[in-house]
């Protein structure tokens, strides 16, 4: 057995290998209702890690499309934590800031002689500082077409040359672009099968992006609308997060089923997904607890059992 094969065998016997094999389960603890997206991401990561992916391209490249609040950004954030070990390993660029042609220079810096020519590009400098990262391009449909031409090079060659002539390596990044294109079509799910919805969304994407661009992605993933069972799971995660923040204060949080149902009722929105639910949790649970703590009803370093007090 040669050295390279020995390395692969050793890798498969390592703790990291088990982590890679179980990455779906790790991501699904945070991402509810999107199993196809989680599986596609996990497959790409395993391909790259064992060395059978294209070594000249990023680890993985994905286009996430779907309504607001269904987990597109949260999946990118969870991936940064699970694969790169930190939420700080996510570089996020809002494409609404790159709508004009001149904004392309912000990506890789202004040429010599231009204003801000000494500064590095927002994309190239971020990746140079953190080459192992998830790079999230939010709402890519808002970007100027010249930006998409730049992205072709990143997706194809795994590198980009900045205004100083320095090459920035993207081979250790995971590229994720999000889009709201097709959100109105996804709302038809239930009337149409999800397979029919996916086909219609793909046609809509082809009307907005060149096929040359779409074909560069490892996967184009259509996110589903969240349903009531999904929201029940999500509200449980949110309540647990509040519970964890209260632990250092020795406050025990008990939430009744009636309270959970009320949160879902107040926070359910087909248009805004889990974002409305987050607002409901913040308003009815977090703000209520904050007020009671400031009023002296709850004291730190004492165990408090909160049940009916939390009812809306």
C-alpha cells in the first residue's frame, strides 16, 4: 500500500471521519424541514475531504433558492460551525451593495490610480485572511451582471486575482449563493407536487441567470416552505437557546404546551417563515423575562421555576 492510500485509510479510521459521516445529523439539529439541502451539502463535503472532488475548485458550490426565513442563511452558518469550527468562519456579502457596475471593483479592489486603490477588495481580502471559510453571497440576483462574470472564475478555477495582481485561493472555501427567485412558485406547494415546483423554479432561474452560470454549481437547491410541524421543532430550538442563556443565572425555564402553541400561532407566516417566529419568541418570551428580571421578580443565582408566568 502506498503512502497516499495509507493516509486515506488513516483518515477513515479517525474521529474526523466519523464526524463527516454524521454531518447530516449535526446540521439537522439546527436546520428544520430541509433534508434535501442538508444531504446535498454533506455529500459535497465528503467528496472534497477524501480527495475525490475536483482539487482546482472550491470544496463545494451551491445556489440556495426559496422564500425568506426557511433556513438558507442558517444552513450556511451551521455549516461554518460544523465544518470549519466557528461561526466566524462565515464570510457574508450582501449583493444589494453590488448592484452598480462600478461596485465590481469593491470585490477585488480598485486599480492603481483610482480612489481607494490601496485598499483590498471586500471579497478577496476576507478570503485571504480566512481561506478556510463558508462564503455567502446573499440575494445574488441583485448583483450586477459583471459580478456574475467574476464568480464564474471563482466557481471554475477556485481562484481570483485582485487589483494588486495577487491571486487569492478559494479552493478551501464553500461557496453558497442565496436567491429569492421562485418564492411565489414555492408557495404553490400543496397544489403542485414539490417535483413540479422544483421544475418551475429551475425554469425561472434560467430566465434570470445564464445557463453557463447555473451549470457551475455543484447543486441548485430549492428550499421548501416551512409547515406547522417544522415550526414546532424550530420553536423548541429557540426555547432551548433561551434556556441555555438563563443557565448561568441559575434560572430554570419551563414552557407549557399552551405557550408553545400560542407562539406558533402568533409567529406563523407563510411569507416570512421562521423570521416571524423569532419575533414572536423575542416579544412574548425574551422581552417578558427581561421585564420581570428588571422588576426584581427574578433574581440571579437563584433557581426559579417558570411555568404559568410565561403564559401569553
